[in-house]
C-alpha cells in the first residue's frame, strides 16, 4: 500500500476521501405542532451548513468521513419526535456521477464549495 505524504494538501482532497452527507426526510405536517417540528428540523439542517437539493433532501459537503460522522451526530441531536429521517454519506466521486435533470434537460451536478481548498 502506498503511503500518503503528510505535507501534501491535495492528498487530503481526494475524491474518494471527500464526502457528501445527505439528510432525507418525510415529516408529518398535519398539525401546527408537527409543522413547528418540521421547521425546527429544517432550520437546524441549514444552521449545520446543509443546502437544499430538493424538497426534503439536503446535503452537506464534508472534507472526510470523520467530519461526516460528526455531522451525522449533530443531525441526530436535532431529530424531530415523529417522521422518518435518513442519513447517507457518499464520496465526491460518487456524487459527481449523479445525473440531474430539470424536466428533460440535463443539468450539471453541484460543485464542491471553494472554501475547502484552504484546508
């Protein structure tokens, strides 16, 4: 197995090391209290740095699996009392293979945030 050089910052940004953490959820909104819980959970995801990909599908860019696990823990801390939430981490390479369509027109996949190049 080839060892990675510690002072090589680009080695830390490998597409197989970088992760996208998805939070996908179906939450009830049939009562005022349920809508409040939905809004609190959604706002918690936004405060944690997630962005909306689609309705009830949010994603966050993480520099590695360790960071993804940290954000999984933070999401678990703000889970609503009812409904279903799924967390899934995929590598940047896997994320880049996603096909996105607006109607019948293919759109580009979202790019990783630029600020992570500073690490």
